[in-house]
C-alpha cells in the first residue's frame, strides 16, 4: 500500500450538472418548511428517545456508576430535552414561566 497522494486528472474539473434543490415553501414565520410533519415530535421520536435513555442508563449502571448518579444524569438530560422541545415548539410562554420559577426559587435560598 502506497502513501503517495491520489492521482489527479489533468485539466479543469467537469462542470456540475446537478439540479439545485427546490425552494422551500414559506412557513408561518417567513422561513422555509419541508412539510408539515418535519418539525413535529411524534411517537417514533418518543420511542427512539426511550430506547436511548434506557440504553444509556443501563450502560452507565453496568459500567459501575452509582444508581443515584445515573438517575441524576438521566433526569438532567430529560430536563434539557424538555426545555429544548418546549422552546422549539413555540411554548415560549410556558418556558418563561418555568425560567421565572427557577430564578425565584434560586433567589430565595
């Protein structure tokens, strides 16, 4: 096996004949959307997340991590995921209430 660089063709590269992608349809905020179901969280997504969380928790436990630590890590991941889905799903009002409650509880300590 040689470590020499791959041979390059002589002369200019051929022109790309690929068609450009179709423009996206305007969405409610003026951005593009592929279709109505592309941004929705459905049962398939929930099943994938459930399997990922169960697999991660099992892997951490089998690696010798304490059970309390596993629950804390998975709970933190779930909280981050829920906050991300809430913010991305347009639940800004709910998100602002949660942030306000967290700030108030942190300030009262």
